[in-house]
C-alpha cells in the first residue's frame, strides 16, 4: 500500500523532510486523496489537510496516547460511551470505536468546518462506527455563543484556537473564521454512565470543563485532556473540585509546553 511505503521512506534521514514537502507541494495543485487503514478503521485522507498528511506519513500517529487510552478502556471493560471534544478528522473516535468492542456510542464535536467534513467522510467509510456515532459541527464551551477560531491558514485544519489571538501565529499569517459553541451539559445529558472523554481544544479546555460539570459529576469518567503549561493550574483545580484525580501524563515533546493529562473519578 502506498501509505505504508511512504511511512517507511519518511524514516530515511535524507527523505524525512523531502517527502512531506513534496506531498504538500503536489497537494497545492492536485486534490490528492488516499485511503488508509489505521487502528482497524478506514480514513480517506485529503493531503491538503495537515492532520491528514500526518496520519498518512505516520501509521503510529500519537501512539503513546492512543495505546494508553485503548488499554485503559479495554482493561476496565465497562465503558460504553466515548466523547470526542475537538474531534478534528475523527482519528481518536474511529480508533476507539474500532478497537474497543464495548463502546456503543460515540459523540464527536468539531467546529472547524473543514475538519468536520473530513470526519464525516471518514465516519461514513466505517459502517459499524457510523451507526453508533453522532457528529456535531460546533464546539463546546461554558456559554452558547459565536466565537472566532484562529488557525494558521484557512482550511489547513491545524492550529485552531478559540482564545483571543495571543500572537502565537503572528509570523505565520494566521486567519480567523466564525464558529458556534454550545454549553456541553445542554447537549450531553448522560447520568450514571461509564464514559471516556478526550478533550483537545487548543487553550479552551477550562471553558469546556466548566460547561460539562453535570456530565463529569453525574457519571464515572476517564478524561484525557490536552493542556498547555500555562493553563495547568486552572485545569488541575477544576478537576479536583469535580472529584477527579490525575493518574497519568504524556508529554508531547514539542517546542512548547503541552501534555496530555489523564483524570478519573472512580
């Protein structure tokens, strides 16, 4: 398969930067779409999208996080709902739905319209997952409102951030567009369930957590949340207030301070 060959070639030092650059240039001229299989799920990747290119070139995309989450879900064997807040192209949701047989319902939230359409397409490729999935084209927050989503460039699918434009993309030509956000507890009305949540919302985590207080306190939950270093204290504080304890952490090893933290209340 082409994707497997690319993943092998990209490990060769001299080709490590050449191949991604070449694919990006080709994609600027041709709408290149490639179907791949990852974690027992099918994905139709559009190489104009940064996340799609990463998944194309790396069969083990975010392997530490995915493997840890899958192991936690399958070892405990009593989770049946997966909630993906900041679903992007659906990689986490489809991986969990395909690799965890007890998950019977998947809720995905993705406000970036380009990523939403990619996730919709990928879900439709996987019939069993499509039956149990609900995909929403808005974000979650502590208030229902229209927001600005900042990103590196239009339709690239990466770097989406709701907070005020903090200058993090100032030298890279950031743009913004309007999205909708809604209060999580008004959408997710589960009670007395065992739920797994993945939250990846680029500095909007505290707002999301404030909006899902009922969800987190009326159910037994395992939570994976991506946290930038400067927001750790506020995230840690609200999770403790909700009765959660941190039990694991995986660093991203980027140039900036960001990690995935894991919490549970059981």
